[in-house]
C-alpha cells in the first residue's frame, strides 16, 4: 500500500475525533471508525458520534452500519474496515483509523486470524451461562485456561463463552489465537492521545453531563422502540444500559441522576482498562492532550515510520 494509514487511538474522551478530522483536512484523508458502538444507527449522543454537519465534508466509514438489534463482532468489523482502508488508499487518500475499542484496533492492525466457531458448541456454553451465570462460568474458564480468565472480566459473559468455545474447539489456550504484535498492517503509524488522569476525569464528567443534557434519555426511549433491549451488544453500551435501568424504574429525576453518575463511573473505569491495554503496545507514539496533540506532531510520527 503506497499510502500509509494513520491510527489515532487512546482512552475515551481524549479528543481523538477532533485530532483525526484536523489531520484528515491537512492530508486529504478519510476516517475509518474503530469505536464499536458508533457502528449503530441511532446511537449518537451516548457514543459522542460526530453529527454529519460536524464531519467537515470528510467521508467517514464504519459509522451507522448496524441496527441496534444486530450483534457487533470483531470479525465483521475487521473484514469491513480492512476493505475500507484499502479502498481509501487505492483512491489516493490517507486512511485515518480512529477509536478506542481495543480488540477492534488490534484485530485490524495485526490482521487477526480468528479461530473457528461452532454454533452447537457456542449454544451449549451459552446455555451453561444462562444456567449458572457469568461469575460461575468464569470460574470454570479459570480452571481450564487461567490466563484467559485473568484477561476477561467475570461479568463479561459473551467473552467467557467465546474463550471456552475456542478452548474446546482448538484444544489450545484462548490466548494462542491472539495475533502477534509486530509491524502494523499496511505499515500504519499508531498515535495515542491521552491526558493526565485528574484532567481526563474532569473531561469525562463534563462529557457525561453534556450527553444527558443533549437528550440521551430520549434517544434511548426511541431506540427501545426499535428493539434496543433485544440487542446483545448495543443494549450493554455505556450510558445506554444505565438509562435503560432508569427507565425500567419509571425514569424519574432521581433515577436519571443515578444513571448519569453510574455512566460516569463506568466510563472512568473503562478508560482505566483502555489505558492499560494501549500502554502495553510499544508501537504507539503518545501525545499529550494538553499541549502535544497537534497535526504537526502526528505528521512527524507519520513521516518517520518505515
């Protein structure tokens, strides 16, 4: 690929979208989204999705490609996003991959080869999950694959089931299916954006307040009419899950206030996980959101990668 892509990654709330837009304007680029929940049509406020009029005429890919009743998967994203990256480059533009969904980014840039799946095996583990719950199933995973259990939260039933399925089908630990971290696919330069924890927490608090003020509760009401509650991944998104809980108890002011606080706490916890994940990747060129997140800084990284 003659046109080297740029990936702008890092925790939620650090300003990745604005930086990516500025870079795209400078270079003649197109954006490829790497935020799992921004794939969903109608999930706009709670995902901080740029409105069409905010996109400065720059094409965006992998936004609004799923209904809320559909399940977002890393494998689907990888196939579709890779095709977008290559099409953008073939057109002579710079692909700019932007987002904070860790597995999505790794699958795309490390060309993850996904292990086989078997619907019957998956269904059996899903039935087991329904019977005993995620914590108990996580304990079962810990017995057969301690390393996988360490990396998967005891509440993440979907990933627990997937790990057990892979272990059963391959006879190998779940981690054996993960990609090796080497030269990024397409020689992509990876730029990370972050802020000091205290300042980022303040940004997250303002961001959460702004989402609720902008109508997140009403957005969720409308999406529930379109089947949000049946969505295996969409209904669990930060902000959306908390608002659904508030609406289930009447949607009063106190319930909504509690949903807002739980959204902030959940987002802050998710940021810690993102930061831990991305900081392990030695390929990332880190920029400080306070002073160093400039187009020039990104371009210096981009030109020097070989």
